[in-house]
C-alpha cells in the first residue's frame, strides 16, 4: 500500500482541476441564465424514466435539454430523445462518474442562452459522483423504494452532497412493503433538512410538486442574478 | 487532464499489488479447501437478502461464513448474523469496492480450514469492483428485475468479469413487466454462455437450482485439487 499517499495526492489534483472547470461552467450557466440540475442514483433507480417525464412535462412551458452519462451505449439519449428535447450522450468508458471537463466538452457547441433548464444525468453510481462538482445549481439524489430503506445510511456521502432527495417508484411501495418511516428517518439522519419528494415517474404521482419546486428555484436564481447586477 | 498518464500508471500499480495479494489469498483458500464466492451488484438489488437466504439454506449441510463490504454501517453484518453463520463487516469509507488487502486483513484471525463456503459481498457498485480480484473461485453478478433489462449493456465490464449472472427479485417481475427476452439477450450479448439463475430470495423460488450449482462447484474444485496432488 506504499502507493497510497501518491495516489491521494493525484486524486486531490484531479479534484482541484475538476473544481476549476466546474467554476468556469457555473459562470457560463449563470451568464446564460440556464438552471442546471444534476441527477445521481444507483443503476436502475429510474433516473432515465424520471428525466424523460421531467423533460416532457416541462417542455410546453420551458426550453429544456439534457446530457446523459453512461459507461457504454447511447440507449438513454435515444430514450430521452422521445421527449423531443435536445439530448447528448456522454460515454465514460470505465469511469464511474462524470467530470466537469466532460460536461464542458459536451456543451462546446451548445448555445446555452436558448435554454431555461439543463439536466445532467450522471453515471448510475452511489459512490463516485459525490466528489465531482459539475457546476450544477441543484443536485438531486434518487433512490427507489425497491432498493431498500437503508441506502442513505450506507451511502452517506452521496446523500450529503445532494440538495434534494427523491424517493422514486412509489407505485411499487406497497408491493415491496416499503417502510416510509425508516426511509425518511434515514435520509434526515444523513442530511438533515434536505427537501424530499416522493414520486412515481410511471404514474406521475408526486411529479407536480417536484416540478413546481424546480420552477420556483429557476425564478429565485434568476431574480438573485438580477439583483446582484443592480 | 495532464495528470491522466500518471494516474493511469499508479492505477496499474495498485491493481498489480492487488493481484499479488489476491494470488496469496487464492493459495490460502485452496490450501484450506474452502470455496469462495463473491457477489457484486448495484445498491439495492437484494445482495444481502440473497446472501442471508444462501447462508441459512446451506448451513444445515455446510460450514459457511461471510465477509460483507460497505462504505458505512454494520447493518449488513448484523442482518446476516441472523443466519448464525460467522460474519464480518468491512467498511471501506469512501472507497467504492473491496480490495484483496481488505479481505486478507479481515481473514487474518480466521481458521479457513473450518469452512466449506466463504461468501464475500462487495460494496454495491456496478463499476468499481470489476477490476479487483479478491481471490474468489466464483464471482456472481446480481441484477434485480426492478433495475431494468438494459443493465448488462450499460455496465458490460462487471458482467464480463462475472462467472455467473443472477436475476433477482423475480417475484416482482410481473409487477414491473420485466422483459425476460430482452434481459437474457442482453446478458448473453455481453457475456456469452454465462450460467444464469433466476430467483427470488424472498419466496426462495429458484434458490434450489443455484445452491445445487454451488455444491457441484465445491465438489469439482475439491476433486481437482486432490487430482493435482496425486
């Protein structure tokens, strides 16, 4: 294990480099007045279906787009394209998270000024994405009722790095005898005070409250940006 | 991204170091005539319930034990202890996988000669554990019907590094309208010829075939070890 200190040092450099690019991205997002939301979760918690429904429901009133990260395949981009929003896939190869540089590269030829919301779906992983700032305004962590109530305790860092927790697939809660009391308690234990939305992308139950929250945050962020210019 | 070549080089060293320890572990397992099975999957695919049922069902006829990896908490070890098998928790902190050195350390004071089966449950992650040999005889990858049929295509490396694929939570297959044809096709596309078991740890449907497979592999491995000594 003699390599560990050197590895740690390099990891710090990579994160520092990432933070620099994330800051540059954040400035660009702010200037373009686009509200950026990233999504993290384990594989199979329903991120893509949730994002597809989000894009479809916001689209009548907002200009929306998405970047979607995966190790391999363009499946998610193809699936999200059904929402008719602009979507780009980022494939990471063997890397278990998106980095700010990948987001920056993917957005190279995009005119962000034409967007209200940009969504970034991270690689399905409850560990690696936690440390990488992507310049987003809001980070959502999803976990589905089928994954079990203990996930916040087992993956505290990712829940800690998130601004909002979403409990997804609630249409399956009764079938899997989901213990709401335990689940919500575990989220609050790890990240006290975090806003929590319970929803099902399939039935759209609970989607409305969450979309209202996003809209409020968009307005607030834009107002704050205006005030700071006065 | 100027650090990348240096990072890659160090990553190679870490893996090389891991392989050396894994080889040492494998020799120790072979000498003790214990059959070692590791489990990888995304968080919430039901690894722990599956392992608890495996331990409980094997225990009347075999001497079984388990190591279980998580970032945080001893929940899994406590849960598995209900099977009355010896269980030890390994907490990895922020690391998204187990390494051979952690397994070696956890087994330091164990007399492996008293065991028939040792199970190692990895951290819930479909990316990081793929590259780390733990000296196991058999690596199982689980994915649950609630995660979606596309997971093998999206996480090909972990399916490629596995010896057996387990489709879990089949009691929920009908509710989530699981597409068996697509799922099995995707597994075979990524890892042609891999044995596949479909089961539910909850109802125990399908567990019998899988346990028979393990027993056969134990006998075969012990026979092979005897022949090589002749």
